């Protein structure tokens, strides 16, 4: 299938991989431009329904700020984790008050340093949002260690800080994201400051040394109102609401 963003044009390595410059839909190892709500002149929802896929209105917006923006990674999710052939909808977005920062730990697979999300007052970055079906979220959970039998390195939460808007300025409500949930996936502190992925490339990031930012303790328990403010960094962690099946629990830490 010929497409605008074939996987071979967007390698996954080095992490986080190459990213198309606009919104796209991904099928069969390639992506197609999604411009003005149209895929090759056809409205997105019509294009999805014609392929037996759920429309955008029943999908969950999930902010992707690391490798899940990469077309080759999406194909890997299909082949390795059972994502299936259903189209993936990827919206280019601009975030305000949020930043991708380098994590304390490295990936076991290749030694790359992954990204985690932090609140960043006044900071504007370019990322993407998956409009994900329930089945796609389940696969992302496995990939990020957030499934019931996963290692818990990330967890899925609803953003309670910052702002996410599409390329045309439309506010995206109820955005979810995978946030660091173990010491290895807490923000890396170098000289007391978090390090933005936009400022330091992967080849340098993997050589950095520092501490993992740890939430403030209250007795023997974690203080869940702590916001991970690093001295001088201007990058506290997120104010979040955990996404649970039964209820939503206020949680101001990105553990």
C-alpha cells in the first residue's frame, strides 16, 4: 500500500524515533496525511467506519511524547504485541505547561534513556495524541508496563494540568498519558534539575548521571500531594487523576 509516511522513512532508532510533521492515520506499515479532518479527501470518521473501525467520538485521547509517535514503533506494536490491523489515529498537538523529560533509568533492551512527562509552567512543546480504541489502549498498557501483569514502570492517568491543542487550535479535553511509576521512570535530576528531551539528544542523554526525583515522604508513606518540584528546574511533576474503572482518584504525583 502506498502512503505518505512509510515506516522505512521513519526509523524507530535512535529512541524516540522519527516523527511525521503532521497528523496522520497509520495502517499496514504506512501513514496517510490527516489534514483538516480529512484523509485523502474523505472525512476521518467516514474513512474509519468504511474500514470497520470505531469513529473518533468513542476513542480515548492518549498523549504520546516518546516513541509511540513513531510509525515504525506502531508497526512493531502490531507485530509484537497484537495491536491488530485497525487504523491508528495520530493527531499532531501542541502542549502548554507540559514537558517530556529524560527518565532516571535506561531501557534494558538497548540502553536508551526513555522519556517521562512533567509539568512545565510556560513551556510549549510539539507532541501527538493517539485517538485510541479500547483495544489499542490495552496494547499500550502492555507496552508501557501498565497492564495488570506488567512491571508498573508507567501508569495511565488523566492529565490534570497543562493544556493540549490540535494543529488548528482546538482544545483536546480529557487527555490521558502514561506517566512514570517506578524509580527508574522518575525524572532524572542533573545538578538538581530535570532535563528536557527537547534540549538534550538521546546520544547525550544516555550518558547523563544524576538522581531520581523521589516524592516527599510523610512518615513511612509517600505524600501523594507532593509535586516533585526540583530546585531551580521549573519542572514540577504532573497533577493527575488516575484512570480507574470504578472511580477517579485525585493524585498529584507522577510516580
